[in-house]
C-alpha cells in the first residue's frame, strides 16, 4: 500500500511498505483513513537519503577531477558514461558559474565606440518628449561611496568574506559631476524625473527638488512622522539608531508629537511601494516616458519593480531604454543602446554634445541647507554622527547641535575646536575613528550602510552551518 499522509496539515510524501515502523515515530492520520494511528516510517529514510547524497557528492567530485584531465582512459570513459546525468549536471553548473563570473566583470567601451554612443544618447535626450532616469550606486562611487555589486562593492566583498571599510563619514561625501549634470538636465527641462535607488541623499544635495525624484530606498537625511507623515530633512545621518526592521530614529514630530522613522529600505527588507518613496509619482512619469536612461545601476534589484518597465505593454509601445553601466545588466538585451562606461565620463561627453555647462557643487549652496529643519533643544543628544558643512548663513540649523557633532565632519564650522591628524586630544581621535565605519566588524556603527546586509549574511551562514551538520 502506498498513500499520501497529512501531519498537522503538512503534506508528507508517501513511503514504501517495506520500511519497518519505529517506536519513536509520530502519530499521523491517513488522508484516506481518518483517526487511524499508524507509525511514520519516513524518519528511517532520512539516514538513507543523506547517505545517498553523500555518495552523489563523492561521484560529482570524481567527475570534476576526471573531466579536468587532458585525456581519458577507458575506465574514465566508462565511469563518465555510467554517471551520464551527473556529468550533465557538472557541465551545467560550470557553465552557469563562468557566465556569472563573466557578467560580474566591469569593462569600458573603446574610446571611439564610447564617443559615438554618447552622441546617440545626447541625441535621444534632445529629441525625447519625456525622459526619465533611473540611478544607482555607480553614480556615487566617485564620491568615495562604494557600490554594491562592483568588484570592490559592499555586496561582493562581504560575500567573499572580506572586510568593508568606508574611509569617510557618508555625511562628508558630496555630489559628483554626474549628480550636478542630472540636476542641470532637470533645470533645462531635458529630464523630467529621477527614480533613484541611492540612499546617500546626493541628488537632493545637488539641488534636485523633492518633487522631481522618487528615492525608492530612502534618504539618509530624511525622517518621516509615523502619524501625520510630515517629512523632516536633517543635516545629519538620521539612521544612527535604525537598522533591519528597526526604523524609529528617537526623535518626535514638531506638529503632532508622533515618533519619527527613517525612510531607508535596509538590506534584507522589502520596500513598501506605497510609502514613503513617492511611488505613485514615479509610476505616473514612467507611463508618460518615451526614453528611460539607467545610469550606474546593475538593475538586479530595480528589475523586480515591474511597473518601472511597463511589461504589460507590447514591446513596441514601451519607452526606449538606454543603459550606462560598467557591468552586464539583466535589461541589456532590451536596451536600444548599452554604454559600458563610467557615469562621470559618459555624462561629461553627453553634456558637451548638448551644449550644457555644469556648475560645480558648492557646499555653501548645498540644497539640503534650504530644506533642513533644526532639531529641538531636547534632541541635541539624539545623534553622535557628524553633520554636513553648515556656512554661517545657516547658523540657525546649529542652534541645538552639540559642538562635537558639528566638528566631526566640518573643521571650519562656527565652533572653534580643530580636528586633524596633529590633534593630540584623545577624545578627538576617538571621534574620528568612529566616523570611519567598518561595516563587517561594527554591528552598531552609525549609519545605514550595509547594516542589514551583515544580518542577512549571518542568517545565510547559519543555514549553511545547519546544512553541514546534517551532512
Ligand atoms: Zn506628525
């Protein structure tokens, strides 16, 4: 007799009759014969299954060593023939691994190809009615913020068991040429909207209006009231006390007293597509778009946001896709043009083609200064991280900021203490070292960078360990 069994509503595969019942076995009910107690022999199959897996692994190991040889003996050929299905499996795995390695390589197009591609991209922007742009970590690498999936990316390094060090406080990073060029395109109407995966806030700091951007994974300088949804821009990283599934920032709303929370989608979390990322606004611009430019993103996360790609439309009716990235992306085959180049380099060429001059970033006119709301006097001890550079014209933002926080990033701030390599003050050195965030060794480090990633890695490793114990 062979029958399917149900244990607490969980389907259990059927077992053959020739396995003896055990005393330890669970009492289970047959789906076809209710309330009849029978013994579950499945447990006895487990050691047999594990032993079979072990044998299979040994065979796979041997297949690998055999196929690596330059020539095969008669015995080798017979062995490979005997395990034909496993040989195919080894070949499939090898091909998939080498494809993955190839796709993760970064490379730049030849200068002449790059030049022609940039001319085509500029022409597409010029003739488009509604261009929108999707930006990723690749546009901030020249601001010394590491990306995720590049050869030196956070994701890549942590997966290889390496330590990731961010050499500067993320607060002290400033907008790059690309950020300023994008702002210029918005200013002249050549670009209508930005959807960004970046949390570094550099688009806003370059002068992009919050109405022209959806920061779908949040902004490290923004906190939002959990009650009335008022948005607060700050001059410091609001995520010091937040992390995976912990979003409260320890400050309160000045309108309704509700608790404030960060806007970051931490590693390991799924983004809420309704709030706070202006998702409706992003979707509305996607619907109107005739050109989409993807800049500095591997698109491995962005591709899962189906609405951004209008996959419900026939291919001919979708916006033209232009991709600028050093690595392969899953959307390359759908792009009318793929440019393998650095964001700053490509944007410089495109802006020259369009005849547009890009102004350099000036810290005195950082747009975050205009948007920022000063903290209350009772909240001066709610953060230890540094602040962006604040010129004397915006001194009101520093009213309740402690001198320590202000000094940590900007030695020229209105407070008079100096920080530098020659400073002998022990506490100052401690402050400086705190600003150098080491992702993999400081679980409580200030800032959003890589926090959840550490936990995701730990979880994955525990799964692997459990698997090894079973093996
Ligand atoms: Zn509120």
